[in-house]
């Protein structure tokens, strides 16, 4: 891991706090099937793209803990969903920084977010729902295709658009920006 600086810790903390804030009530819309529409992944993606996958994973873990403890939803912290959060923080950073680093920004962002959302948000989170009995008796594939696919697809498009728009500004701020 590269040198830890006050700037990196500060930005990672701000990203984690923003992600936690975006995961609680007025910024999250709960659906009847235990799914929710949330924008908490956007600060995590910005963190992992600008600071790296380790920082992205830490940011996701801290935001998951904070979001659970400050939320009034009554849900207990669950390590299974925390694992999903950490993977959503680490994997896109690895893809963005090491696999697609020479691609244009929109393509790199898309190729980093889409496979992770499919693997983690669609399959792994659906598996956790199934394991915990939150699917209302629906079989895994039915729940995935009927209840989760549209949600993950819509959120993926929104995430790509927002991260693509904010990335240059956030990168400039994280790297030091203009000191005038």
C-alpha cells in the first residue's frame, strides 16, 4: 500500500460518511420485497476510483457499519451484507485501476461497475436474501429475475452516469486540485 496521508484518510472518511448518510431513511427508498433504492455506492465508487481498492473497501466497511448504527430501520448489522459492501468497494477499484486503466473514462467506469453490480448486487445480495428467508418463499432465480434485476439495472445506469460526471472533479480535489 502506498503512503498513508492525512489527505487520503480525510477523503476516505468523507466518502464513508456520505455513503452512510445516503444509506439511511430520507435518501433511501424501501420497497416491499426488502429491496431498497439507495445511492450509497456512488461515494464508495468515487473513493475506490480515486484512492484505490484498499481505501474503497475500508470506506464501504465503515459506511456499512455507520449506516447500520445510525439507521432507524431496526435492522441489525449483518456480516454477509458487509462482505457485499466491501466487495463493492474493492473490486471496481481493482478493475478501474489495474485492468481498464488505459480505457476512456466512460468505458473504464462502465466496465468496472457493471460486472461488480452483476456479481455482488444482483447475485450475492440475492443469495443473502434467499439464505435469510427474505424472498417470501420465491425461488432464488425467480426472485433474482422478477424483483432484483430491474432494480440493479436501473441503479447501475444511474451510478455510471453520476460517477462519470463527478470523477474528474473529485480526482482533482483528492490529488490537491488548484491551490489558488
